[in-house]
């Protein structure tokens, strides 16, 4: 069961008991705070307060804030990979967006790219290959350089959209349009 669901099943924020519930609550709280503010802008004490536990438990279970950051990335990567198995969802509050936002903030703050989950990227590439129009004759794309570049461009577009959707839609004069339709069009542009 994903950590977000485990934490949601714990009764209230105060009185979180048991190792699994405490860890799930800490990861869920840290994830929400990292999405909203970035990992470097949030203290261990703020995370523990949001989780409803003593701040010493962060060190007890994760050994450091860095350990908690890694646990959050692992959890978000797992949620994103699971979501990608069902299809590519560019919802701004979806698992893929949450992973991209947290990972991007960590990288922008000087974090190590090696800490990011390659499985999420591999799953995303596989999903993009499934929706790739190929050569226009219904044939699956070949693993050529051109196909890989097409997937890389699509990934870059998706990541940019996930991070800057409000800015992009405003600048393009699309702010009043249905965001779900815009996201669907982004993945499968068809005719403009």
C-alpha cells in the first residue's frame, strides 16, 4: 500500500503510533511540504509537526533529513510509476506531477541527480512509446535515434508543463480553457 494511503488511514495527526504508521505519516507530511515549499525550505521540526510526531523520530527512522528526502523520493517515484502503468496523467496534483516538482526542486537546490529514480523515467519512456504515432502508418516506432529523440522531446515538454502549466497557459492565452483537454492535447496533439 502506498505511503500516502497508509498515512491517510491513521486516526488523526496526533497520537500516530507504531513504526509503519509513524514512517508513513512522516513521508506523507514531508511529501506535501516538499511539493509546496521544496525540501531545503522545510525543517525536520516542521515535518514532524505536520506528521503529528516528535521530531526525534525523523532521525530514529530515517537517520537524517537526507534519509527522509530519499524515502519521499522513493515513495513518490513508486506512486508515479504505478500511475504511469495506467496511462500518462498530467494533472497538477497527480503522482507524476508531485514527483517531478519535488525532484526538480531538489535538483535546482543542488541535489544529486543520481538520487532520482531511473525506473520512473524508464516507465515514462515506455508509456510515451505506446502513444507515439510512429511513422504514420500504424507501425510501432523503431528504437531509432529519431524515436528516442521524439520521446525525449515529449518528456521535456511534459516536465515543463507539469512545472509551469499556469505560466504556459497564461502566456499562450489558454488560461480560460479546460486544463484536462489541454493536457490530453499535449500528449496527443493530432490537429491543431
